[in-house]
């Protein structure tokens, strides 16, 4: 078995809007190793949710995969017919949608919803499904007796656990979680993340965690993929990306998160401006308009994703100067001067 | 109550825009076209109708111009058993139909909206009281009520309008109240309160513009009901014999055994007119629905 | 400006809702939700206090009580010595000019059909500011929140602005009558991360410049710390701990605060993954435990916790409601 479970190569997803189209994802390339948690991080509109949904091929009506490959253990799931893809859903790839808490059907018991997946998709018999349901609830930390409850009888955090149980029902190899803890309080968030990591280690599954919060990434992910305006700007081992950020956007993003463990009097530095309008993206690097280190070439030529150190890739023309830029980026004046 | 500090486009344009006329839907457009035709007919009735609808007419040879077929003696749609011109009756009937329809619709929309606004916004005992009144209105069967009213007051076309104003605001009120309850929870309503705006100001400036399309929706439904009810009442004989409406024509035709006489030209035209106007109302309603609730997924 | 003057004084404030009905009572569920249940604290003029807690703790309700968007069902609230519970009419309008709210979701907090100018004019109209002064004050307010070239925004509609810009407009609206007291309800939680910093910096700056007394409601301790020198931690409608933010962050006393502080993730890889010192389960405002409302999740609970409600007692620099202190 190879080390890599999923290999995304140059993925392009287009949304038909009005007269034209938006390339919400414009050439995304990254790998998901077996048995690891990959954080897909970025702000709203960067394309991370689109990538997540493209992987399951359950997308909006006006969305189309217009290029690239998604190789799941060798099979290009971007290209296979719907029937084949449907066989993979829940069994090999599972998805936890953004407000998973609200995606549970309120008129059916949780047990019913679990058994629907187990029996219809998994082909299990009634007794087998029952046993498995109890097993799943055990795994996610809910008492078995609550199987017969309705979704509204659970709190937000518990419903999220139910959603995780649903995703794990048929032992998938890959679980894609779209902002699974965003709407939860910080204590519940921590407990869910702990549970997710425990499960991931226990079952050896791979998880793609889509989030906008790099603290969550720092807490739980092994690898990090940073997206901006539909492109991947930096990718690599979480430690490397967070302690040695090499793309100006990642550097700026770090400045924007207050650090509880750090000093109180720090200043939070915003990145002035806003992400580009994807109907008319700027030529060259899409971050260039907001980047304090932009050169002339940045506005003309799109920087390719280059490997800086093993496993750590950056899409920046000035990637070689990363160490110097990092020091400058840590200073507030750098960003204010550019604004 | 206009905001002096802003420069908004003129009031009429804004009002029209706030109505959100459903111009995309072909059915609705058709409905609007029909309305336009009938409205123009009603306005120009004096010019379009060759005769007075109640006038008993005679042929040049001094016979009663009764039961004439279409085309005979120059009567476009023929005449009734009493010698009245059917075409003129149709044309003048438009006035009666539209007058009742629009007045009734306006009353229903107005009363319903006001009740819904007050009920939804203030809640509490006011809401409870108004909704109990609506419950009572729901319990009243409409047509019998109109008949009873006609029995008490003298027969008149306005009976229908009064009856509708008393009873049919109930649907509108309920729906508008729901909408207001939702709107009330919007942040900007709280913001307006914190900014010191009075309840009246909040209702007029923040909430009413959002419920106007719904009011018009229910108004357009009400037009159809009013016309149908008036026709029913007239047909049953409780209408005003002085004013010629399409319903009256149907009743007249029935009483004169028009079917036996195969006088299709007498009862088919008013029937078609009623169908057209009421359907037009419903088509427009449909158009509004598509605008207000696009997720109904037609 | 007398920095020792108490501006806001809350004494045993309560906000109880009646819910459900006979049916709920039959199932043994209480029909009262105690959103705020006996909260007492004081704010000095110029203080910035964070109201910290998770959903259902009552922090938003407390904010609404302070702004009279809800009426307290018990207790007293004073502003500059005047009671505000039961305030009406002209006196209420005067209070509204002095106490303002900054909302959580900027797109929900402004009427989407109003231009920015109209949105900002509303408070001015209510305060009967003469028409010729209004435009000037609107521009001033927009400059205060550092929106560049304010004139360009006046005729725009909310959907034409970004989240960060719109939130500044919301702030401008709150500040346009130069209030003394501002409640900010999670003002950046709906904004993108890289935009939050900008809005928070403006908030801090404005607060300092105008000498505002502020309450900052949030569930995010890191943000509260950035803005407030003092923090009040709430749980199920009651105050658990109240003291200087730094002390709370570095040395939390109350068991709930300890769990809260431990739970906050930080943006770098070296952080503790130890399990939290707190039981599972979620707070149910309808059926709070007897005695200390936190006791069913508290790792240190003992019998006194079930029988006696812990009072807020002074422990060093802060107040704690726990039998351990």
C-alpha cells in the first residue's frame, strides 16, 4: 500500500454565474497521506469548501470540475461515472457538512438515520446494523440508550458527534469534515477535536479538516494546506507551515490570531484589503495586491508551487527569501505601510 | 416620514419597485395584460358600449328587440329577452366587476395588513385579542354571510365589499403576522430600537416595506374572490337589480331559460369574462409567489 | 472625568422566561428559563469589561438587559445613578443616546434597503439633530472608524460593502451620538480572520479616544483579552468569576474558568493536549442543578455544592463564586 491515500493534481472547479463563470478552484495540487489529518485552511471564498465538496462530487447545480485529477488510491474519482462514484460514497469517502448539526433529519430517530446508512448502503441486516450503531455511539462517546432519541433532543456538540458517527458508519478510508467545530463553544470544540484525533489514530483513517481557524489546525492537524482565492499558496507539515511560514499570506494570517499563551499587549495586525473578485481575478499572483512584499513580476506571472524543503511547498516568487520576509512580516509596520 | 438626509429616487418609482410586479412570468404577464384590457374597457365604457345596459330597445319596426341573435339589427352579441343589448351589458359589467374587485381587495389587504402588523409587532394581549378575532372570522362561512347581510341591508353591490372587509382579512392578517414575527427578530429592528426609534417609525420604515409584496399578493387573490362572490350573489338573486353585473346577466339568462332557447350568446360571454378576470388574478398571484418564494421550485 | 465614578451598577439582575406550558410541566420539566439569574457587578467609567461564556450562559441576555432590549424580570440596574428598569418615554430616549450596541452580524444589523447614509441618519433623526448638521456628523463618524474616503460610502447599499467595512458602519452608527457606554456583542465573530484585527483595533482606538465604558461580549477568551482589562465569566445565568483579565488567563480560580482557559487552542504547534478538567454534557438552562449550577460538570464538586449556592466572594484581586474559595 502506498503512503499516499489521495492525490489531488491541478484540480479546477468552475461555477457558472450569470453570463460568465468563476474559477472557484484554480489548479489545486496536494496529497493526503494515509492515516493523517490534513488541514485545509483559508478564509471565506478561498475555495476550500469547494475542494471538499468536489472530492465527494456532491456540488451545487452550477458547479463543474473543469480540470485536474483526484486520485484515490490510483482511481481518478474526478473522471469516473456517477454510478461508480456513488458506490464510493460513505464506503470509501465520507463527508461531514458544515452545519452537520442541522443536516440531521428532525423527524427520524438517530438510530433510524444510522441504520439507513448501514443497511441501504452497507447491506447489513437489522441485527448487524444495531450492533454497529451501538459500536459507533461508543466510539464517539454517546450513551447507547440515546440511539432512540431525536436530533432536537441532543445538544449542538452531541449532534456533531452523531454526524461523525454517521460518517464513520461504513469504515471509510477518508473523512472530509467541513468546519466541524466552527459553530461550537470552545470547550465542546476541544472535546470534539480530541475525539476526532482519537478516532483517527484508532481507525487509521485520513481526515481532511476544512477550517478558517489556524488554531484548530495547530491543535490537531499533521499537514496543512493554505488556500487563497482559489489557489494553494502553501502546503506542508503543520509544524513547518506554522513555525516557518513561507508565504506572505500565511505570515499575515498568523499575525491576525491572538495568542493566549503570548503577551497581552501584542497588537493584532490585519491584512488590509479584501480577497479579489474571482469574476475578474488579477493577473499573476492573486495575493499581490495585498502583499507588502510584492514585486513587479508578482503582478504578471503566477508563481508556481515550489518545494522549499522536503514536503513543504510554497507558491511565491520570493520563496527563497522566506526567512528574511518572515522577520519583516512579524513587524506591524510592514503591513501598515503597505495598506 | 421621508428621510431628509438622503436623496432617494422619486416616490412613484420606488413604490412601483416595492410592488415588485412579476414581469418575468408569462402567465403573470398575460394576467396583467387582461387586467389592463378590462380596466381600459371599464374606463371607456361610455364610448365602447353602443347602448345603455338597462335600456329596453326596439327595432326600427317598433317591435321589442328581444332575443335577437348576434348580428341581427346591429347588436354585436344579441339582446336579452327583455330587449337589452348584451354587449353593452358586458362592457358596463366590467365597471361593476372591477369596482367591487378592487375595492374589496384593497379593504382586505389594508385591514389584513394593519392587523397583521400590529399583532405581529406588539405581541402580548394585543396579538392574542386580534388573533381571536381572526379565529372568529375564520369560523364564518363567507357566502352565507353575504346572503344574510344582503337580507339585512338593502341589496347593493357594496354588500360584497362590506362582507369581505368584515371577514376576509383573516388570511392576510395571519400571513402578514408570520412575516412580521420573522422580521421583528432581524438585527436592524433591534438596532432601530437602540437608536431610539419609536415603534411607529420602526413599523413604517423597517417592516412595512418588506410586507408590501405579500399584501399585494393577497390583494390580488382577493380580487378574484370578490368578483366570484358578487357573481354568485347576483346569480342567487341577492344582487342589486339596478346595477348590471356579469353575475346579474347570468341570473337573468337563467331565469329567462336561455339554455333552452340556446341563447349561448347571452350567458357564455359573461361567464368567459368572469373566468378571464379571476384567472388573471390568480396568474398574477402565481407570478408574485415565484418572486416571493422562489424556492417553491416550479 | 472622575475615573472612580461608577457608571453602571447591576444588582441581582434577573431575566426569566416562561416557556412550554402544562405539557412540559407534566413531563417534569421546569417551565422557566433563567437566562440571567442573579447577576451583580459594577462598571467604573472608562472600564472595558469582557463578558465571557459559552452559548446559553446569559451573556447576550445581560447585554440586552443593559440596553433595554429586554426588560429585567427582577433585580435593579443603574446607569449614572438612575435606575433604568422601567424607564419610558423621553427618559428612555435620553438613555438610548448614551448607551449603544454594536451587533454581531453586520449584514443583519442594517436594513438592506437603506443606504449607508440612511442607516446612519436614523439615530440623528431620533435625537432631533438639525438636518444641516447631519451630513457632517455622518462623515465624522465614518472617519472615526477609519473608513477611507467616507463620501464614497454614503450612497451605497450594505450588500456593496465587505463584512469588515459594514461592521465599521455599524460601529459608526453606535458612536454617532457620542454615547458614554457601549456594549459590543461578539462584534468580530462573523468576520473573516484577517479582517477581525482591523475592526478590533478600531474599537480599541475609539474606546480610548472617546473614553468609552465598554462591555465586550464574547465566547473567545483571546479576543476578550485583547480588548478588556477585566473579565466576567458567566455560566448558566450566573457569574462564576470576575477579575483582571491577565489574572484570569494565567491563574484561573474557578473550575469552569480553568476548563475554559485550557480549552482555547493557540496558533502554534506546541500546546497541551491534556483532557479538559470538566465533565461532558451541556448546560440546560431549563434544568440547572441545585446549589452551584456548575457542579454536575465540576471535577472538584463536593456535597456542599449541591445544597448551597456559592456566593460571589472576594479572593485576592477578584470575585469567585465557588465553595473552594
